[in-house]
């Protein structure tokens, strides 16, 4: 009886982790953080400094070393299933992992190799910033610049170095 209960508990825990990490079309749980990060990343009405900041990728020093961040210092992540190609994170996945979107071309901030910046079109027609082919995302649970709490979530989400290589520690 105890073994059956332990197995059921482990299975439920695994399902929760999988659903938190990527795609499901179900409605996100009530405790799921809001995906506010994309609202700051793109807007048709941005002007001045905000327009320059939208789609900017820079380098910042964190507990994991020098990694990619946006213009406000928020950590950017890559997703293994994207395989340096089109974005595969939609629906509930994109709620937990909002894409870095841009109108126009992305901008290279300090320390970023501009030749590695690019874009990919998402299924809804929006344009997502890529780095060395990896579509870039935020983690909705990162609350402040320099937070890296999305690192290694479900063993498929990673921060990127300036070289475009994921840090898999």
C-alpha cells in the first residue's frame, strides 16, 4: 500500500513539473505568474528610450556568470526542444515562458555579438528574438533583474552565454 501511494505521489509531482515547463493548451493554474514580461518587450506605441530598449539583448553578470539579458537586465532563456530553430513554446508554456518579442530588428547591447542576433516568426505572426538560432524567452517567476530562477527548469530551460552556448550547470 505504501509503495502504491509513493508511486502515485511521484507521478503527480512529475506531471506538475512537466506542465509547468512547457506546452499544454489548458488554462494556466490560478497560482501561475502573469506573463507581464512580454508587455515590456514589444509595443507598437513605444517611443524614445523604450523603443530602443524593445528587442535589445545585452550581457549581465549573475550568479551563473555572464549571460544574456534584455535592456532592463531580465534574464533570457533558451528551450532545448526549439533545437536552434522555430519556437515550440506556445499556450500554457508561453504563459510561464513569455517570448522576447520585437517589432523590427533586435538590437545588440553591451557585450553581445550582433551577428548572432536574429528573429523567428511565431505561429501568431509575432516576431521572436533569437540568439545563435535559439528563440529567447523570459521566465515569468523571475521578479527582478539578475534573477535566474528559471535555470535548468525541467532540465530543458537554460541561460545563454555571450557565445550563444547554453550554461547547463
